[in-house]
């Protein structure tokens, strides 16, 4: 380690956020620009370079965290970038979007605040782009093999880059008008500005990846045609089949899915639209669902000028500290976390009927009420106990003009006669694509990676899946592989 006493002398200091009143007036990232790099070297000094680095084990990518922490502490950014890219294709994505299971596994976290691993990772990623240390890495020779990757989210992009660098010709098919999947149209710009995505897409294009946008395999081009064009196919279509809320009044106008709402706001930021047709401006908004997607809706509604915003979470409010009995270190603890969006909603007092952070915990929707025109005007809810059973006498009504359902996803979409039907693929008991220990489906030459096969998960798991699947495809095509395989299909993500 660079400083043997760093963890004793240097307190944890996170990347500071811009003032709430400033950041809610724009769609820029919530953090203070240019404030991260000066912090990173001192914060990296806190890493203890443990004999058994549990942070390394907690990361699905197997990031070499103590190694690049030490290099950052010595200001050797070039070497740190090499060690970081050895395991992670897109550290600027994970450095902004990952919930950092590595920090939960940090040995220092046993009795002190963990090392700011996620912030240091983002600092390395930003520094390497600023210094031109992320040039395209085109393959030295081509294999003569061709691979189709269906889907351009983090799993698809990671698989495409790894396979291209292994010498294969890769075409990425994306049904949207631009590549990026949820990174582009699901993640709000205030969490990750899209220039980070554009830079990586430019790198992939320079390395030889070909993007076929506005092309849905199974509709615009047949699955058989794609299989005939390519030697292998990787399905990285995500788990985009959203869960529904089956309660009376669901048919009323003004009740929308989160993933119908968020892409429109991103299109406004991209200049495609002047105003979102689902804008929350002037409306009383209720978000059903307490996860990250719900928080993304919350921050978006605040920026659109909602009259009020309330988020319903069916789970009880978690504690402020780890429950050492139920969730001992180094497991990822379920604790109370104040995201930037919740901080904004709380300070702006946008949810007078909820807690200070705009959330109502242990709350379940009973039904919706509407007006004569068939538009939603009321949400009836009740408190629930630990078993999610309604608590008698706690029913209440929230006025609402716009309801956003953020209840998660059940698996890949399966329209009749679409891609999965054309490939003859079935879903398993979890609603995910079935595959074997080598990421292969029952259809020869067709592989599955990411949320489509693993189930709804994290960006870090998606990248790990894409890298591991690429290694399996490379081995299937050539008989061997030099590509790293960070995970097995049987590894299960931790519950966050």
C-alpha cells in the first residue's frame, strides 16, 4: 500500500454533489465537475491492500481494486487505467451507476466507512479519457468468423467489444434508433451524461464493431436470416418485460409504466422532442415501486416541474446501519440510502404526504379512482406489515394526476412469432432464457447473456455477463480462447 496509515489518518470523502437548487434546473450530472480527481489520490490512500481482498471477491467483474487503488495513490494514472481495463470494459458506466457491492465487501467497512472504490474508479475512467489513454484496440488479425449481437445494452456492448478484439467480425442489432439500450434511454442524464456512452460507442466503431440500429431481429429481419449471415448469435436483449399492477382502476388514463416515461425524458434531453408527452410538469405524481427505477422517475419528475411527487415502497424503512445478525459483513446490506433524487425531493418539499425524502414505506396500492373522463385522480393505499399484509384502519388516499409503475421486470419480451419463437427458445421458471454452463441455448450457435438470461440485475453484472459470454463464444468458434471469463452462468447476483 502507498500509505500504511492512510486508513487511519484520512477520513472518507465522497464526490460532492452540486447544490439541489442548482442541479434540479438542468439535466447535467449531479456531482460537482472537476472535484473528483483531486479527491481520488487521497481516498485511494485509504486502501489497506488486504491480504484477502474481499472487495475483489464482491465485484462480479473481479476488478483488481487494491492494485489500481495503489497506482492512483501514486498518481500513476496510465498504469491504473491498464489494471482497470483488464477486467472492466466500461468503468465510466460502473463508476456512476453501480451500487458498489465492492464497498460493502471492503475490509475497512467492518468498523469504518469503506474506501470510496466507486469514486476512484470513476476518476480513473475520466482521467484516461482526458489524457487520451483509451485508444481503439483493433485486432491484429481477423478470424474469418462473424458474430451477431442482438441488443446494445452493457452486456451486448461488452460482448461485442471482447469478440471484436479477439478477431471476429461483429454486428450489433439494436431495435432503437441509437445504440446503448437502457444506458441511453433508461438511465437519466443526471445520473450519467450521454457523452460517456458516445465515447465508448466511438471506440467500438473504430475497433470494427458495426451497429445496425432501428433493426428488430424477429420483425425487421428474420432470426433465420441473421443466423445465416453469422457463425454465432449472442442474445443480449435484456429483461424488458415490465411487471404490471393488477388492481382496480388500472385501465384509467394517466397510469404509465416507468419505461414508457423515462425514454421520453431522455429524448427531450437529446433534442428529439421539445416536451415529453408524459411530462410531469404541474402534475401530482405517485411512483409505485421503491427501487432505482422509481428513484430515476422521481428525479426526472422533479426536473420536469411536478407539483408533488411521492414514491411508494412496499418494504419497511430499512435501518441506518448494517444488521450484523441478518446481513453480516461482507454481504451487501439493505440499509437506508439517500439517493440524489430523494435528497432533491426532500429539500424541495415535493411530497408533503410522505417522509422527508418523498417516500412512503410499507405502503401498498389498493386501487385507483378516476374522474368522469376516465383519468386517474386518486390512489388508495394501505400500510402493510412485515408479511406485506394490509394493516386494518390505515387506508388513505393520495391525489394524483400521473402514476408511474416502477415494479421491475420479469424477463425478456416475447411477442408471438418474434425472435424467441423464431429461434425455438423457451423461458425457464424464472422467466429468463435457458442456457447451459457455456452460455449456450438449446439452439446451436445461439448464446444468451445479461438480464435476458440472468434476470433483472445490475450494470456490473451485465458487463461481466457480456465478457464471460464472449469468451464462451470465442471458444466455440475457434476451439480455445484467450479472453477472460469472470463469471459462470450459475453465479447468482446478490440481492440489492
